[in-house]
């Protein structure tokens, strides 16, 4: 038997709030947000260093890939509890227990639906059967670890009397954390607060467990509901970096944390998060998932601390507090900026990366530096955004099986537009010439000819990283196959090269995804 999680909060009397991050589980369930094994380890390390209390590392029964990732994270994480998710089935719970067992603080998070709708249509079980399953799932989990979380899926659409009976049984059978998720993002703050108050008041053994919030953002209320849950007595927050997650996502960790910090006067809750690492975490998760962070996103968006209008700029110059309720430094955005150019050396480049929140290994640093030098030869002014795009591109493309080796494009009014593309497919160099209805179409046709695949292109988007005609282009491509989709980015001063890189990155991701769900699909070489 292992140690239980060591949350200092034992109920709603303490103001210490446990931060439970589910970027690697609910976040990774976002359509297109697949992460590789190495990327998951990198994210877990950062979450641990940032002070997250519980890292939900995945859903071990879902695939061998998920199991391996949860188990590797459990072995390496030093401080945080490591949780795995399990349905109410013995084999799920045992597999989860196996995956987390090497963690310093292992947790099994097991769930079942409790709303009338889910019980009838999804589970096809009557309420009494579900209650029996709750007892069975919690006691099975508690036989494996001391730290057991139980979730009432679709909790906010569950009849309150039934929810209270379910919670009482879960605690009796060994659950130490009770999560009442707003699975479909349906609740509103007042109602969510009331649910927690009622359950805690009515359930006789409620003082034996910590209550947890888990909110989805379908109505844009995830953060507001999360904070309301705390007022109702919850003391664990489930959230994700950048708010990624199923459908419209989960409550964004950075938003919840900065709301708590900035308005501590009305929400006197404490947590362990090192807020200076929030921007870095956001950038890392955006880079590994290829999910762009919207410019006006609270806390970590590019414009979150930018002031454009004359009146605001004037106020800022007189006193920053006129228009800033938090300092950029408090979330890890540094104001002092090194100016980079073609004369900058490796050390300056390394410092700049650090300032921007990146820490690369020696090989990745050298590759990124080579690309930076190349860019500096082609572009007069190198902005921070250029370096971010370049490094994100480098991280996103590391370890790929297929790489863009060379590309020549003929475009213009005299069609047909033509692309000659050379790919490196696991060390084999293959070239194809193709025509198309425009240069991008020609490139994608060449890719199709070299790497036959059935995936369809769902999104092709170009944006200029900075201003000016020599700006780098950042291209996003989303491919979908058999109901699964992946998004990937490519960056280069040449929009056509960026397009080819983005498409190839998406194909690489699709192959990783297929390998996770259907390993046999990978035996036919690189063909996607
Ligand atoms: O949204 C949800 O209900 C979940 C549970 C598995 C906790 O993610
Ligand atoms: Zn969820």
C-alpha cells in the first residue's frame, strides 16, 4: 500500500486548494490535440515544476501508448500525485493501478455516469445497478491505492437525491476525493455552488472527502463555474493549460489561478502554483498540440498585456495600474527583451529562448540555432514571435518519420502551377513532381503521390508571424481520418515551404495516432 496524496486541505474548512491538471487526459481528448510520448513527459515535467498538485497523466486502458505514458510519468514525477482515469470496470481499474503504482503519490480516478439521461441511454442500467457499481469501483480502487477519486459523470444534470446517495456510497467504499463534473458545460455559477453546498450538507460522511470541480466550457462559463464551486466548498480544481479539452475545452488553469491571485480579496484561497511559469506552460502546450492560443486569450494571449489605443498607452506610461490588473512579469512575460539579429551568438540565443520560456536539449538547441542563423540572413529584424515560431516548429517536427527535404515551386499567371518535392522518409529520399490548381494544391498533390493516404484536409490556414513582406508564414493544417483529426503547424519565410512542412507534420501526427490505437496499421512502412 502506498502513501495517500498529501493534500493539505482536508475539507472546506481549509482554504488550501488542490490544483489537479488534466491537460494530458481531458486536454489530450480534444479533437486533434494528440501528443507524442516524449511531449507528454515534457509537459508533465513542467506541470510538476510549476507546482501542480495532481497530474492526470492519461487513461491507461485506452491504449498501450496511454498506459506507457502514464506509467513513465508516474516513475519520473517527483512532487505531484500522478492520477490515471478508469471506468467502472475491474479491468480498467486494475490497469490504471498498474500504470500509476510507481508514483510517489499514485491516484486512481474512477468515474461513472449518474444522470438519468446517461444511465438510461449510455449505460443502459437502472439507478440501483449504478449504485452497486459505485461501491464496487471505489472499493476495487481503494484496494490498490489509498488515494481514490470518484467522479459522478454528468453530475450537474443528476437528480440531487440520487447524487447524494451516490456520493455517500463512494466515500463509504473508499473514495477520498469526490468530483462533481459539469461534463457537458451546462451549469451556471449559482447552481454549481448550490450543488456542492447541498451535497456536503446532506451527505453524512462528506467530511471524509475533498470535493472537486471539473468544468467544461460549452457556454463559456468554465472558469466562473469553477470559482463558484470553491464557494460551495470544493477544494480541488480540475483544469487544463490553455483550457484545452473535450469540445469547447475545460477551465483554463492560468485563468483560474490568476483570478484567484488577482482577486484574493474576495476569494481567499491558496495554492502552490508558480505563476511566473504560466506563459511557458501555455507555449509548450500550444507547441506540442499545435493548437494556437487566440490572440486575445486571457492571461497568455499575445495581446493580454498589449496596449494599442493612445488613451491607454498614455495611462500606462503614467502608471501601469491604470490599465493592468496584473503585471506581465507575474505570468512570466518578461519586459526586458534582448534584440536578436544575425550577429547574435549561441549563448545570446539560449538566453533569449530562456526568456521566452523554452529550455531545449543540446541537439534541439543547435538545430534551432542553425535555423535562426539562416532566418537572420534572410530577414532584417528578428522579433520574439519569429523565434517562437521557429522553435515551436522545431519542437513540433522533432523525431518525425517523414521530413521535407527540398521544394521548388513554379507559380504565376501561366499555369499549370507545379511543385517538385523531395521527402526524406525514414532515410529514403524520394522526389515527385506534381501540378495543381495553384502552388499549394500542387505541393499537396506531390505529397499525396509520395505518401498515399486517405486522410482529408479539413483546414488550411496561413498567418504572418510578424509584420512586413519578409515575415515568416505560419501554416496550420488539419487532417482527418476515420473520425480522428490532427492539427499541425509549419513555419518558414517561404509560405510554400511552411505549407509543405505543416502538411507533413500532420501526416506524421496521424501516423503516431494510428499507432496508438491500431499498432498493426504501422507495419506498412511510412504510408499514411
Ligand atoms: O467531463 C467529465 O465528466 C470527465 C470525467 C471523466 C471526470 O472528464
Ligand atoms: Zn471532462
